[in-house]
């Protein structure tokens, strides 16, 4: 079974509107971390936001917020007031608590395209 | 500026010619890791290091070697590259090897090295 599922291969959003990128995860660990990374066409992997499994508040970082629903095992990324520079691939990732290698497991990604 | 650097950023080489991709971080991070990214396969971990002189295999270690002689450097060595190692490679570092919190748990990635093996 996929540990991280991103069901939206591609999305369009109008500039200045908000957009939600979906992510569901599968783990039996109680302790885990969830991440979102942005990969622009230049290729680098940019950390956006983090949510720990024990964090009670949803994480926020500027225009990014994470809608964490633990019971549903979902960790959707919300980008408010989209900008043209937000056009990129977005990856959801998870690190499980008993993962000795600290390996991040990535989803397949969502390509976001912001329309002017 | 806190960062992870990789060199070279782009490399085209031929089968069998040994190469090294360097990775360096200036954040005093304990943990470092190498991933490769391939279309349809996502990012997969190659090797990781929990601290100096402590390295271990990730999901796809075949054909690669690493070393961690200093905390800041974690080079990836391809002794005899083959075309199936053509990929985009990322080095990442993390403050602490263990821990689940924003400060300790977040992996920061280098800019990537695009390798083509002919």
C-alpha cells in the first residue's frame, strides 16, 4: 500500500485565489512527522511546512498552512493568495517514528499551475 | 547563510568512469542522506549517515558508496557508473538523527545534481 498518496497529478488555480493540495498517509506509528516540499522547474527541493503527529495546532508558515486531520490521516496543504511563483511540483512526505534511517517517504507529487 | 551545497550541479559522464558528488552543510547537522529522484518512482533514499563515521544503506544502495569523515561533508561515490544511475540526486541534512519535532526533524535539501551516464 502507498504510504503517501497525492491524488491530484495537476491543478490549476487563478492568481490570488487559495488552493488546497491533498495528501493522505498511511502509518501505524504513533509518532511521525509530515512535510511539504516545493520543487520548481529549476529542480531544487524547498521545505515549506512541517506537522508533527503530536502537534495539536495546524502548522502555518506565511501563506502556507497545513490542514491536519489525524483521524482521517490527511495532511492537506493550503496556499492562500496564490502567486505566479507558486507554480511548481509539490510533494507531501512523511517520516515515521520507528524509521531508523530517518527516510522521508514521498508522495507522487502535484503539479500546481497558477494562471495570471 | 544556512545551506546544503552540492557539486557539481550537472554532470555528463561515461559508463565506468568513477565520479564523486560532494555534499556539504554548514548547519552542524548530525544526520545526512542521499536520495535519487526518477520519473514515476519519486525520491528514494540511497544512503544515510547518523553522525561522523556512522553510515548505513537506504532503499537503493547498489552501485553507490558514501563516507562521513567530517560532520559537514557526505560525498556520494559512484565507483563504476552505469546508465541506470542517470538521475537527479539530492543530498539532505537534518539537525538530529532522532526526534520528532520541527527543529530536529526537518530535512533540508541541497540544490540537486543532475547526472547523466552515457
